[in-house]
DNA sequence: TGATTTTATCGTAATATTGCAATGTATTTA
DNA sequence: TAAATACATTGCAATATTACGATAAAATCA
């Protein structure tokens, strides 16, 4: 017990949940927002900007990389991270689709 | 250790993360999608539709209710749940704002 | 080459999440 | 009133997440 029963749900539902999970931490939101406005940045920059330990930032970057939201390029000693446009637009489309499905008022009770 | 350092982040970042966390489970995505198309439903209906135990569904409904995405109305023996339009639009606006911040190509590396 | 810089990974501790059986509570029905 | 129905809550077990110090790996600099 204690494990999500993924088999009960559709691929879309599981994917959407997986993307939401990656966004479900303020540090990862902050990293994404940083990348959205500054185009690229590296681990050290984020450590200074966010105030979390280097290992912690590295772990968050890894999770963002795992789902494909960001990608890193080795640039000398450091690694430059940036948003992956295709993946970002794919995720954006999925959330847009979810939010689109509501035409208020749709509830006769509330 | 092991606790999210909310104090390091902005209110918006923490709120966005909190909303994303509630969406970060396929069962809650499924419940929302069900409510979006059928307007209302109760616990028992969802138990039949999703295939999770009654206690589990109740717990997921509680989390959705806690952040205000849904609201329940006692209707005889059962409870009718529906989307909270204001909250839903608020969350929609926050995600839209996040996704809006990207104008590809913004990265000179990738 | 040796020291420095930057990042990733490992190990560990604290806490959170997921799922469900069992039980409690409230309303309706017979 | 007693049984039935629907839902919430509690308690527990399994697993996941968060954070960071310590350490490893790779590239650069003196």
C-alpha cells in the first residue's frame, strides 16, 4: 500500500499528474521562472538566488530534467540549463486542455 | 530536514506549488475531469468510476476541498460535489500566467 | 602537475503521501 | 425505533519527498 495505482488511470491523467508533481514545489517553480526570464543559468547562480544548498538545487534540476522541462549543456566548468521549448509547449497544451473544460456556471447547486 | 523551506519563496510561488501538488495525482485529475463534464457527483459514483476504495476517494475529495477547487453540498444521505468556479478560474489564471512567460526560441544554446 | 571551481551522487534523517480496513456519524427508510 | 445508506475519520503500513553534508568527477587555472 501507499503506491499510486497508475493502472486505474489513463495515460493523459498519469502524465498530467506527473507534470503537476514536478511543478509542486516552490523551488522548482522559482527555477523555471528564473529560466523563463534569464534564458539560461547554472547551478551556482540558483544557489545564490534561491538560498538552498547546492546538492538540493542539483536534485531539483535533476527532476526538471527527468521530465524534459529543462536541458543542460556543459559550458566549461559549469552547466547551462535552459527551458526545452517543445516540452514546455507540450505541458502548456495539456494544462490548457484541462482548464478549457470548464464553462461556468456548470453547477446547479453552487 | 525534509521540510519544504517555504519562507525562501514568494507567496505566488508557494501558492502555485500548492495548487500543482493537488493536481499531482491521477485520481484527483480524474475526479476533476469527471466533475467538469458531469457537473456534480458524489463519493459513491466516484468509487464506482475510479475503482479506488471509498476511504481513499474521500481523502482525495478532502484535499481538493481544502484548496477550494471543489465544494460539497449535503443532499439527503449523499454529498454532491462540484467545481468552485471562482477558485477554478483563479488557479487557471495562475497557471496561464506561468506558461505565458515563454516566448520561444529564448535559448541561444538549445 | 596541483589547486580550484562547478556539478553530480551517495547516504541519511525528517516528514509527507498513498491506500485501505475498521469505525464513527448523520440522514433516510421501513 | 431499528436497519440501511452514504460519507468522514482514524490508524496503520508502505513508499515518496525534501534537505543537506560529505564525497566523487570533470574541467579550468596557476
